[in-house]
C-alpha cells in the first residue's frame, strides 16, 4: 500500500504542476502560433493575476477592506472564487490593451524586437508589483471546501491539487473547442495561413487576434491564482515560471494546444519524479529543473517541431 500511495502521490504532484505549465503554455502557444508574437511579458501577467486574485480574496475575509467599506462578509470561499474570476477578467483586459497598443505595432518586426519590448515591459510590471506588494513572499489559502484531503481508495489526496487539474482541464478544453470547432477558430487558423486572403474576403483579422491575445493572457492570470495555494509567490515569480512555460511550448509544438498539454504533463511528471527519486543515496531534487531542459534538448534534437507540432518545410 505504501508503494501505491507513493505512486499516486507522485502522479498527483506531477499532474498538478503540469497543469500550471499547461495553462501558461496554452496561452503562449495560441498567441505564438496565431500571430507569431513572442510574448516575454506572459510571466508578468501570471504575476498580476496572482496578486490581484489575492487582493480580491482578502477583501472577503472577516475584517477585510470590503467590511470597512460597509459590505457584509460572505466568506473566504466566495472571496477566492471572486478573486479567480476577477483576476481572469483583469488579465483578459490587460491582454486586449497589450495587443492593441503594443503587440500590434511589432507583428511585422523581427523576433528580437518583440523579445526586447515584452521583456522590458515584464521588468517594469515586476518592479511595480514589488513596490505595491513588497518583495517578500505571499501565499493564498485554498478555499475551505478544498482544504481538506479527499479519501480515494484508502488514500488521502490533497483536494486543491485535484481542483487545479479539473479547472485546467475545463478551461483548456473550452479553448480547444473554440479554436478547433467554431467559426472563430476557422478564421483564426485561416488568418495564420493566409492573412491577406482573409482580408480580401472582408474579414477583419485584427479582431480575432485581439481576442486570442486576451484569452491567452487570461489563462496566465488563472494560473497565478490556482497556483497560489501550492507555492508562495513573490514579485519575481513571473520570471521564474516563464522559462518552463516556454520550454513546454517548445516540447509540445508551437501553436498546438494538445502539444502544450502533453508538454506540460511531461514536465510536471519529470519534476515530481526527480524530487522524489533517490538512487544509491543520491538526491536528485536539485536536478528537477535541469531535467526539463534535458527533455527540451532531446525534443529539439530529434523532433524540432515538437511532440505534436506540424513539421514545416523551409
């Protein structure tokens, strides 16, 4: 039974961490695959979402700022959900503004220009958050209804980790259906292949691009909120998680939602395994980050288009 518990716990930890990567990577991938824009500010949006969600949730606590404004507290559970939705909405709007006033001007510019402008914006947002919330670490409390472990087949499993997986599956599934099975998705994919033809048909391709940017950004905000109860966040957490998110996109294949899911799950399980494995007394915890780059190198070497990406001829 102890071995079974270890295996189930490892799988849960890996899937939960992978789910965070998936939320970030799907947003990055649909933006990069659709408008071919390299967004190094994606991690900063994750951070904005996390801190704004925390701020909203704290207002619902007994004695929180909403009580000072005359509102009746309706409980921390509602506060967390309110923070989740408010964060997604805020970062969605930020994504729209970013696309309209920044990204759109750089669509036809070299990748290096896109990287420089988004990296600079990420640093600005990071430092502003450092001034607003401080440079220490912060952590969400999970909703009370998700704080207690769930007994399944005699094994107690952390309930919030299960909810992270469920929330990720629902959101990513919804985005996949939107992109693959709707007229909106058809226009987006047509614009990716031949934007000039789409314009000749009288379709304003800028609107789908705008929404894709908003949706991808909102996923980053949600990732910040749902990941808050698992690991402490600080003003540099956006930069820390950006690299694994990009690695997930590379492993899965740029523009592939299914690839982002596969890459995120693979990285999450790899990290969870290396944290737990000990061979001949050697602790591989320190290699949990190295492992994801080894996987990325192998994928780039033997399948440059990614696990589920389409091969493009030069």
